[in-house]
C-alpha cells in the first residue's frame, strides 16, 4: 500500500485518469469523421479511412494533442466542435471524493496534462475541477509531451518537486514509462507508478 505520509506532491493526469475517455473517443473516432465527411462530401467510412492513419501517425507527439494543429490540417474548428459536445464530458467514478480528500491535506496537487489549453478550459469548466489543483501544467508550455524526458526535466526544474515524495497517476503506459525513466532510482516514485497503473482501484481507497 502507498504510504500517504511520505507523499507531499501529487501529479494527476486528466483524460482517462480523472475524466472518462469516452468523450475523447467519441469526439475523435465518431464526431470528427462525421464533420469531416460532411465538409468534404465523403461517406463516413471514406473520412475514417483518411483520418485514422493521420491520427495514428501523430500519436505521442505534441501535435497529436494540439487543437490548432488539427484545425489547420482538417480545416475544421476543433475547439468549437469540442465545445459543441462538451455536455458529454464526465468525471470517472470516485474522482471527486478522491480530489476532495486530497484538498484537505497539505499536499501540493498538480494537474499535469498533454491536453491543449483550449481543450483544458472546456474540460475543466463543466465538472468544475479547477479549484482542486494548486497548479495546472500543460505539456504544450514546455514544447514536449509527457512521453518525452525533456518535459519531465523542464517541469521539475521549474517547480522543484521531489521525486522521493511525489506520486504520479496516469492512464498512459508510454507516459508512465517516460516518468519512470526520469525517476529511475527513486523508490517512492516507482512505487507510485505501480499504484498509478491501477487508478480506478486506487481511487476507491
Ligand atoms: Mg491520460
């Protein structure tokens, strides 16, 4: 079990960790192909055949998370379309209780996300998550996604959190591996990563 007495900083991912991924899956895999098909007079199948390889080619890169990038490539108002269906954004079970419990401790809580700032503001709005965080960190501000060592180095340099006493929770294996590489040798950081690979189970405790 995680010893919370030894944790003084908590780094929480947003999509898939605090928020249900159904929104993003629906948005990128169904809603955007529909919009793209309509705009370009294609069938949805034709649009999907064009879009999926495009999405795949950018996975793990900062552009993958950049609404401006996709607006330019697809000639669609991606931020506007996200706002249009923002009613589908949902917090995962037990997340609010978990954040409330953290809030009454003296632990510093960071939201650390690859999401674009425009996407972030849409996603923070409806579930009212912003007050739970001491700081919100967007990897775009450092010009590297969380999958890259450069992000972790720049983030730690700026905020000075201690690997020995920091818990990180994320649903992406690639991000967890990147953070683990950065924190290699740190007992608690690695333990936290193990815990973080089971966020739903941990959130219930
Ligand atoms: Mg995530």
